[in-house]
C-alpha cells in the first residue's frame, strides 16, 4: 500500500535540469500554476517522494506514471565551504585559494559519462548561497556561476540564524521525486544536517559522494555508506595547492602545523574574557 508523506514546498529551478529559460526583463510575478509561466526562473516544486514499505517508488500518480529519467545532481553549500576553507588555511580566502567552479563543473560532467549513451543521466549543479544586505561583488560571482551552467539559490541573510540548509534538503527531495537520482555529490562539511538524510538516500539506491575538507568532514569519512573525496583532490579545483597540512596525507617524516594565530594574540583575548 502506498503511504504518502506530508507535502513540503520550497522553490526550485523550473522544469528538467537541462532546460534553460531566458531571463525576464521585469521581476517575475508570484506563481499561480507551476507550468503557466515558462519564463520564470523558479517555481513551486513537487511534493516529496512517495514510499511503499519504506522503499522509493519509481513513478506515481503525481507524475502521470511516467518513468523517471536518471539524474546526477551536485549540491554546493556555499556558506559552509567558504567557512571551512577559512578554517583549514587559517586565513581569509583569496582569489588564488578559492575553488574553481569551472574545473569542478567539468569534473562533475565528465563523471556522468558519455552524454550520447542510451542510459546517460541528466546533469544538474546547484549552488546555495546566503546574500548579505550589501551584496557587493556577489552579483558578479552569481552571474559567473550561472554562466558556468550552475543554478543558484540565493536567500537574503538578514538574521544571524538565516540559513539555506533546509532549502538544500528540499531540493534533493524534489529531484529524488522527479528523477531517478543516480548520483548525488554534496559539497559540504555539515554533518549535523546532512549525515542522516544522505545515508538514507544510499539505502534507497543513490550513490552519494560528500566532497569537502577532510579536517571538517568526519561524518562522511567515518560513514560506512557515504563516499568521501577531499575537495583539493578534485582535478583543477584550485589554482595552486592550499596552505594546509592534511592529517590523512602526512609525509613519512612528519610535518609541522604552524599556529593559525599568534600566541600573544590568543592570550590577550583569553585574559580579557577572564577578567571581563
């Protein structure tokens, strides 16, 4: 017997992942019917997947009983990757130390195999970002991502706890319903939000790969179900090697790990907190 889960709604790129629509000259109007305005860039999503005795259903009445096309999906948690990059290099990232999205896109698409093969999957890459009140150069960054073929989900960052975690999980659920999710790559070291749902997807038959920095991705490294790749091992992901020492790749003779802040600076702050 089919057991329908509670409907969850969010926003998601309209239509199949390969489809691209022109940008409207005027701001998009609020949606009425998902398919009514094909020129909008976002629209209401479908409901989350149905289950039969806990197993994923290949098709349902919601999609007219059609067989779902295979999909390889990439999810990029921009706030988490930016924060953890700062942590592992002990400094604010520069242009030379930031990931190259063009090289990562090429690696992802090449991993999907021959696009002319009968069973070739569709490919979709999505970046999720929080946008501060003064976006500055982020507009150029977002447009560059779109030019590389990424969809971008941008949410205003007006409060400290504003985040895009649920939006990422919602979109994964949407694609698991609209497509046969063959492979999922999640660029995030956030085990608190991702560990359980990603392992559940593996149990349902999806190949899940976590791509992050090994220093902060213990949830994936220690999992028996998830595959882990250090982001610096993605070919061409960085212009030059990052200034970090990976404990999973130490030289045989050992290595010095220099402090990320001066000893005097730390003690000054510690003393101020203790006496304050």
